């Protein structure tokens, strides 16, 4: 392994990495005592203001206390600034079951812009016509929405190292204010031998020529990734990276594609590349860490300490296999510890939009966040131990290093306004805004009437309990008012839904021990036509689903079904999630493998009636499947009618 020269000028953060993280004698992580016992208190709710050189006009972030450096593809004026590259819409969507419609991708892109991410990797345009159109739509809308202070995200499209992919990526992103092409080719021995079947020389020539081709199209922001860099030979990495720099690359992304490295290894990899690659001072070094061994966040931070100034992350850490480095984890570590421990590193993220982004991605993808997930898990700010509760009552800082308000999460038991059946639209809107939800008038109207219905039902439930002379504890239970959890469930059920192909109008079921369950379902299609069907089943949900199948007439397999109560109490709102797979013989093929895609589709529903909630979830999954099927059919027709030159 090449030694790190001491003569070149390096950022403070790299010195921090060399001094604190690497112990050459033990080859283990080593930290000074001050990391564990800081002499100064750290405020986790205030992010220190950063400024750039006075000669540069500020390109401000959505976070009011941070001025981000003006965007230049291959340079960052402040050496402590970390660019956040979000790949939720590309790598994140590759998670099994995480199929997203074009509308959902656009909604997520809008939320990422609210977060203030520097780069949005909107997709893989060459993968399909639908992917191309989704990326183009995001580039046209989100990529041209400049805020009052000049912030606009870079819109990036992924491509393999071939002209067809690169041209498709450029056509999809070129209308954005700041377009970027991200191209990649494998560089590890195992990938070159078994997947590419190419020599090192051939791989270098392909990479160099394709970066040049991307620049020739008019794109002045080109990112290059040597796939599986974590298992690639160092000297070969220095060579190919040097050649793509000559060809015009502006960002070099170093991916730990299989998540095999440890923090010390990955940090050293970045340091070695920074020290030994010719022309490296003219580009930005980036990290992309998979989570196969649970080290993606740690590896990402080690890479940043070693000199990387862009980090690739996803909301909730979703992605291939075990996922990617989590945006919320990386950002909050930098926010909490960047100034004192990480050499002054900071980002331009408005962390108060994290909770909303997490909920949106969770609902749209159907990938549930584990309760103990750092930052955004349901238990992240929950305290059950008596000792912990005692400390929290005396001072929240005893057991919380992050304020939930920092990520846009309001404590329901600290709220000053209690919502009930007499609450008005304005009070509801204010509370939803506090929770991070900005809804239009139509969405607010729909949620308001559902909120009133829930509040009325809970009020009737409370009156019934009073008549039964229940205990004071039950009378005063928080489940008797509309809680934040109820509101979040209603918003998810109303806003985070696919475009309607079918909509549930009415449902009636009969069930019990005296005979087979029966269900009558009324659905309305996009043209406003009503359809009714009845069916028998082994239970109320089974019979209702069979009735829906009689109307929709799409063969599917139900893979998963789950239900949870969002609050305590018998009158709690239930949320249901289903996962289905279509049995379509004309499934679209994947651009990389040319094999049929075995796509799965998730749906969610919420309501105080568990059968209604279940049917809503099932219809939602069917709507998502039908939308994708319709897009695929359009693509096949377009392909047949459009001649393609060799």
C-alpha cells in the first residue's frame, strides 16, 4: 500500500483522519480521549453558520443558517463543505418491492429539494422509456425551480459506459439548470474477468472515451465511478481515474459496491486515491458505500474525513441488498459532531424536512422503517426505562443527543394544541405544518373531513366509556383525542397514494362463526363508472379481496399482508400494508439483463375499520401495478412504431 506523502497541502479533515482514525501499529480504529469527553458542550439544535470567500456570490441553501458555496462542478470554495448526493430515486428504487410511479418519483424529488440536497440522481434513463420520462420530468420541474436565494439541485442521470446510455442520460437531464451525467464501469478483477470479459487496457480506453463523449454532448458536469472500487487494485484505480480526469470528469465517485470494507480500510482508500491520482486536485472525490456489513454510514464518514467532499446516500438507507448509507444518519452525525470532531465539516441540508422525507419514501416504496432505526425509527425518541424517563423529565439532554424538532418531529405530548371534533381547518393546517406537511387546498380539504370523522368516532367511543363508568385513567387516555400519529396516518392514506385507476366507494361484509364470510364491493374507475361485485371467502378480508379481483380482472399473487395500530386504544386507526406480484406474461425487460422484471407492488391504507383499511391497501397496490403496466404497454407500442438505427 502506498504511503501518504506529507508534503502536499491537505485539508484539516484529512489530517484528522490520519491522526485519529488510523493506528498503523494495531491497524484498528483509535480515538483520542477528547472524542469521548469533549471539553465544550455541543448544541445539536443549532448548525453553525458557514461563509464563503467574499469574492464568491453565495448560492444559499434552504437552511436559513447555512450559506453553501457557489456551485462549480469540479471545485468547492469551502474545503469543509460536504455535498449531499441523494440516490434514493435510482439506487434506492432497486430495493426489492420498491417500485415507484413517475408521480411518486416527482413527489420525492420535490421533497429532496426541500431538504436541500446538492445533487439528485433521478434515475437510469436508458433502463426504460418510463425511467427516461420520469428523469426528464424531474429535470424540467425540480431542476429549474430556483428558490429566492439561488438554490437549485443538480439533476443527475446514471449511465453505463456506452454511447446509447450516455446519450439517453443527457437527453433526460439536459433541460435542468445544472445537469450531470454519471457513468460507470467495473474495475475489480472479478468483475472484469467474469462480467465484462475485458482487459484492464480495454476498460481504461472505454472509460476515457465515454467520459470524453459525455463532455462532447455539451455536459460540463460528468461523474465517473469505478464499480467495485473497494476490491480493485490500487495502482489500476490510480491509472483509470487519472485518465478519466484527463478526459473531462469533474467528480470521481469511489463505490464500495459490495459493502466489504471497514472504516479504516475505506478511509485509507480515499486517502491513497487523493495522494496518488494525477490531476486529483482538479476534481471532487465522492463516496458510495453499501451496507452489507452494516458499516455504510461509518465508511462514508471515514471517506469524508480522508478528503471526500461528496457523499452518496439514500433516504432511510434503502437500496440494493442491505441498502446504502442513510442520508439522515450521515447528515445528523455531521451536524452534531462535524464542528468539534470531524474537522469542521458541514452540509447544506435543512434537517427539519428529514421526517417528512422519510415518511414519504416509506409510504411510496412500502419499505417499512425498523422501529429502532437511528434518527427516523419509531423508537428513536422513545424512553421506556424508568431511569431514563426520570432523567428525561428532569432534563431532556440526559438521554437525547438530538432534539426531535431538529428533524421535523414534534413531540405529541408537548404540543400546545389538542385536536378534537370541534377543531377547525386552520388548527388542523397549523398542526400539519408543524409536522412538516405542506398540503394544497384540495388535499387539506379531504384530510379535514376524514379528521372530523375520526374525531367524532373517538368522541362517541369516549362517551360510551363514560357511561360504562371506566377508570379515570381510561377516560383521560390519549387515545380519546386525535393524535399526531393519527394525523400522519391520514396524510399517508390521502396524499401518499398512487394515481387512481380504481377507487373504493363502498364495502359491506358479513362474517362470523355461523357461515362463510361474504363481501360486497363497489369500485369506481378513472372514467367515473361504478362496478359492484360480491364474493365468498374464508374471512372478511379474503372475501373482499376476491370481490375486488372480480372487478379489476388482473391476476395477482398476494405476497405480504400486515396491519398495525398507530395509537393505543380500541378506537385506534389501523394501517395496512400489502405486497403483490402481477402474473403478467408481458412483463417489461430490464435494460441490463434483458430478462423479464419480476416486479412487486406495495400498497397501504388507513382507517378505523380494519377491513376498509385492508381493501384500500389492496386497491392501492393494484393501482400502482396497473399504472406501471400501462406505461410499459405504451413503451412497447412506441418501440414498435419508432425505427431504430444500428
